[in-house]
């Protein structure tokens, strides 16, 4: 597993799914993608409670202790950065646990972010949020921000309150210490 983790895209998706069986619980999943877009589950756990910080902390600490590359600096980068990014749905317990275990490169799922922005600024803003998180073009980024401002100034204010290095596709242009995300902007691979 340790050698295989050096060959995947360095973006780990973290997600939880509520089990609706007789026993209930929550399935925690960590997965990555290969260069050929194949999905590899790296870790999973079935927990008794809903997603909370203590359970996410336990799960993430096991990942960190098992897979050392998750906390290594990238070996060939000109600018030092941690090798892996971690993309999540902004669930409060997971966000807090990520800050404690992997504080360097947390990212937010564009689908969940778009849903949150939609409640603040209306339906039209959701598509723009996804475009903004997926683009690598500074021009396209400025165009999306202008369209968001036109559609909903309230929605733009909400989006600006979230650190752009955690979700915007062009954040690496201004901050070269951010690792590449290889176009992975959602947790849908989990």
C-alpha cells in the first residue's frame, strides 16, 4: 500500500455515509484516484455514531500512522509543500479533525459548497461555484466572480468568507506552495 500511494494522484477524498440498516452507524471512507481515473479505497471504517469529530479524529490518525506519505513534503517540488491534499464535504466534525491531523492542505467539495452557496444566493450561483472550483484559468476565474457578483452579491460575500485556497481552482497561481489537485474538486469518488 505504501508504495502504491506514491503512484496515485495526491488528492484524498474523505466522506461518510449513513447506514440505514437495522444496526445503523456511519461508513467512513478515504479514497484516491489513479492516473487512469481508477478509484482506490485506501481506508474505511464503520462507526457507531453519526459523523463527529472524535470518530473522524480516530479514523484520520489511523490513516496518518499507516501511510507515511500523507504527511511528507513533496520530494521534487521547487517550493516545499505537503504531498497530499484532503477534500471533504465541510462536515464540521471532519473539518475540525482534519485541522488537527492534516492541517496543511484541506480542500472543500465543490458540490457541497455549491449547495451551501445556493441557499445564500439562489440556484444560478451553484453552477458558477463548480466552474470556479474546476478552472485553472485566471481569466475564467475573474469571469465567474463577475457573474457571481451579478447574480448574487450576498452569495459572493459568502464565498469570499471561505479561504479560496481550500476550494478555488486558481488559488495555486497566487500561492505556489499549494499542491496540485489534478482537477479533483468533489468527494464523489468516495
